C-alpha cells in the first residue's frame, strides 16, 4: 500500500510541475519580446568591395564628371549612435603587394600602375563620415582621362587607417586597389567573322578598347592582339552620330579604309570594310562583322 501511495504522490508531483511549467511558458515568451540583448558582436569597419583587394570600375568617356567612389561600412547588430569619422590614405604599398602576389600565381600578369596625381583630386587627408543611425559612408574622388595611356592598368589604392570610435578594422578588408577601366558605348568584347574576299572566312573575337567618347581601337582581321604587336596590328574606328564608321591605322599599321563601314546601335554590331597589307607584303580585302557579346539577343528584344 505504501508503494502504491508513493507512485500516486509522484504522479501528482509531476502533474503539478507540468501545470506550473505550462503556465509559465506564456510569461516567458512575453518577457523575451521585451528583453534588450544589446550589441551581439563588436562593431567592425571595412572597405566595401575589397574582398579580392582588386576592384575594377567601369568609367565612360561620354558620361563626364567621373568619380572614383570608395565605400566604408560599419558592421553591427545595432545602429551607430553618433557619427564615425574613418581616416583613409592613398597606399602604394597595397598595389605593390597585389602585383607581387599575382605575378607569383600568373607569369602573364600585367602589373597595375598608380593613377597619376594630376588625374584625380584628393585634397588633404581623405576620410569618410558614417552618419549616426546609418552603416556606410562614401569617399568620392573626381578624376579625368586626360593623357592616360589606354594600354596601362591605372589604379588608385586606398587603405583604411583608423576611425575616431576605435572600432575594429577588418584586417582582410582594409585595402582596395581601385582599377579604372576606360569605356565608351562602343567598347567591349566582340565576336563574329572576318572574311578575306572573295571567300575565306575566319572567326574573330576582338576586344575593342575605348580611346575617347566615339573612338575605339581594335586588332586588324585575325592578327595578334598582344601588346608587343601594338604598333603594326591595330586600327582605330571613329563612329559618327549617324553610325558611319571611319577606319584609320594605329601607329604604323598598314590599313586602308574602303568606306561603307557602319555601326548598328540596336544590335551593337559593326560591319567593317578595309584593306591591310600583312607581313608577307600581301594586301587583303576584308569585310568584318562583329557583335558585342553582351548585346541582347533578338528573342530578348522581342520579349
């Protein structure tokens, strides 16, 4: 009998505990909604787009008033209560480190070069202000293309030095090497065919490099596009407002414009007619049709 009563008492105790616990759940839930847990991790400051250190920004000749924009971000679980002033600096060492690392990985890597001071405006010590109750601020650096060599990879390397709130700076995201890629509406990677009249057709995949708002440089026919052949194997395309294209030689290339070349803006394609004399002294007559690889397909245009 004692054993039976003990089992009964245990059951009653468990039942009572269950009721108490069940009744406490709403209270616990309602309380949790009101708890302020505060900052869940340290506030950390870093430069946006710096994960690979190198960042390439496309800048168009025809846009005007060009700017390099560097964004500084404060990661936190709560908004910042007051303004943060983050100090930066132009840091050649960041660019040199990037070059040294990449040349070890890729022997064909072409070193990045400092953007000349005459081509950008940065007065005094650069800094970014992140306003209270926001998470990022920007540094805007005006620049221009005047006198820049189209065959040089110009960069502006920037490093985050400190901030007045003494927040941590992410060591892997504190430097960015901002590369300026000169563009216009006719530049980019193209693909198509280059016909040696009367019959021979070759596939070509030229890269058209912007030199001004309406001029691009491209390799002749299927000739080498390596920089060592820059003086002999390239030509310039100058595009008029009506789409008419004028072809002229670059440097000492032996190229003659045959007329009738044009640019189709809707298809982002060129039809080019020219002659050139190759290294063997043979003059070839060329009709070349190329299209930007990023141009919308006809089916996309219909939709």
